[in-house]
C-alpha cells in the first residue's frame, strides 16, 4: 500500500444536498404563497454548504505534525485531540438561545421557550398561546445551516395564539429572532404553505443540515372535533437576510 | 522506559458487525484511542507510519479505512522500526465494511496492555434521546456506573461495554467498584446531547491511582419529532366546530366548553 493509501479513502464525501424547506407534497392550502422548495433560498446560501467538519483540523494537524522535527513528515496527519471529559465537554460552549420572535408586518411578537419532544414523539409546544417554542435540539437561529424550528399554538382554550398571525404573513415579510445576548437575526419569508399533518415532511422540516433557514409552524385547516385537532399545519419558511 | 508486554494478538477482541445504517459497505470509520497510561507511542499500520507521537488520553478523529485485514504495530515513540521489536503487534485485524469502530489500546483488568476494537452504535435515535456507551478499559475489577448515586450499570468488566438510551440531558455520573457506591472515578457531570452517542471509557489503573475517563462523541444520530401539535382550540378552523366556539364565547353553550375541555389535550 502506498504511503498515502490510507487517506485515499478520505475521498471527498458527496454531500447529499437536501433542498431546504418543505416539499409540496400534501399541500392543501388554496392561499399558499411562494414556493417552498426554496430553490431561491438554496442558491443564495449555497456557499455556506461546505462542511468543514468533514475534514476537521487537517490543516492544523498537519502543521503540528510537521512541527515535530523528523517525525515522518510525509505521513498525512490524523487529527487527534485530548479525550478528557473536561476537554470534550468544554467544546459544547454555551451558545446564545432565541428568546423572542417578531414579524412586524403582522404584529406577531412572541416570547420563545426552549422546547423538546413530548412522550408521544411530537414536538413540545408551550401551553401559553402567547408564546412560541424553539426546538432546542435542532439548529439555532443564526446557525450557518439547517432549519431552526419555532412553533406555537394557533389558539388555546384562552383564545387565539400569537402564531395565528402566521396565517396572514406575506412574501418577503421580515422576521426577527432576538437572542438572549441581544443579537437579532433577520430573515425574509420565502413561502407559506398549509400541509396536512399526516403529510408533514418532518425530515425536511427538522433538517439539521442544508441551507440556513427559519421554519415557523402552527396549526390550520379545518378543526377536527373527533381528534380535537386541526387537520393541517401552517408552515412558513424564511431565509437569512444577509447582514453584511 | 517502561517495559510493556503487549499481549495484543491474543487479546485482540474484534466483534464487528456491519452497521445497517452505513451507506458504504467497502469501508469503515475507525477512531483510535490511546488508553495506556505513561507511554507515548508511534502506531504503524501495514508497515506504514500511521500515528506518530500518540499520547495517552488522546483520541483521533474517525478515519475511513477500506474493509480488509490490517497489521498493527506499536512502538515507543521515536523507536526505529527497522531495529526495534514492536511493543505490540496485532496481525490480521479484520476491519469490516460499513461499521464505525474505535480501536483502543488500554490495560486489561490485570494491568497488561491490550487492544480492543469496539463497534460504536451509530443507529438513529428517537428525537430527544441520547445514547450513553460505557466501556471498561481500566486495570480494575468489575465496576458499577452510578447516575445520581444510583447504579445504572452493574458489574461491568474489562473489556466489556454497556449501552443505554436515555432522555438527552446531564447526569451526575460516577464509577464505583461493583456492588459499592464509593466512587473511584467522579462523580462528574456528563452532558449527554440529543442525537449523540457519548462513549465513556474508564481507563488507567486502580492500583496506580490514575483511573480517568476518556470521552468520545459521535453526533448526527438524531431523529425528528413526528409532528407539530400546535392548535388546541378550534378557534380558527373552517370546520363545523367554529360556530360552537362563538356560542361558547357568548355564554350560550357552557356545556360545549366543558366538553371541549375534556378533550383538549389531544391537540
């Protein structure tokens, strides 16, 4: 085997480019706006698609290797790191979390909770219809890739929820997500769709890779008394507004 | 120089089975962990320098290795392979295709260096779940793993592992001799991120009082929620129930409200 043979297999991994947003499958809304294949969004953020994590630290590791005088300089360096608990877990540095969602054009202003998954496998939603929830296991608003998901009740026993305003959101509406460090991430709506819950493309909706986008979800469509549930989800997809 | 008699060939335990989730059957992802205290080594694979100056307590990033048979030789760092016998030589390590492995140099229960090839579970988790893998790679008798003071793994022996799936979060973990609760390692806070296999190795030597934890994480194993139940009132629906709400809100149908409340948790 050649000296470099070990790394010939480190071939460039082909990124399965998952198109952002939700597919059109199952769309039911007559008043949907935009196209949620978000191809425009894909194009605009494609440059963020490089996955530096695929070849982590190769450069720095190589420098490190070459710095060790005489230590087989032609050997491609394999990145290595201390495996102590402190080192490994320190990498999970505290990241800012979203605390507020605003869509000024429809007077939507909802504080955000960090939410996870219910016992039945569905996304957890804040009980308070005035609030919305950020799916804390997925991407964070402001991340370079993936779909950050914010969802809230369209209504509760107490009345309409803040997210009911999503029904009226128009194309290009500006969306602001405020973080707990005061940062505000701005997005632009590229589509709104009503999708039957049975058809909700959760893989795309909760996708942690692909172009950066913000996905806002609430309920809609006919109320189904027998299930005490709406038939549909209303999904709004927004893409980052370049702040540079 | 510390004299070590690596009994590698004899104790090399590879029980790899190809993971069904892996797309490529022709290669495996292989990480290497150095869990033998006190000796920096050069690792050679199939006659090629592979890991020069590999220090105890360090872990490599995963490398894609073609399926096949591998000869592994480990020398004290800087030794000349032409004139030195390897401290360890494991011949014919069979790497399968489509697996995720960690090759660990560590001490056996009696303190002799050995190699183990562990198969890492990279199957997809349910949304919100995390995986904790605990491997006994230390010169120590059987241990229990305690979480919040209570045993969650009992009687784990070198070089075995146990795998748990839990709600993502943090646990206060400690390692104690089997059947006891007095920690020999920890307690320490273990962050167990969602969608991640956190692999914890107990390594070092009880007798030499250098027991420690090494941690490897494999992320990207997450599932997604099955849906978004984001309405519970029926207020905005276009169905037949909307009129009931209008009645209810005007006080004319209190009974309807009561009915609705009984069923509200299903949304």
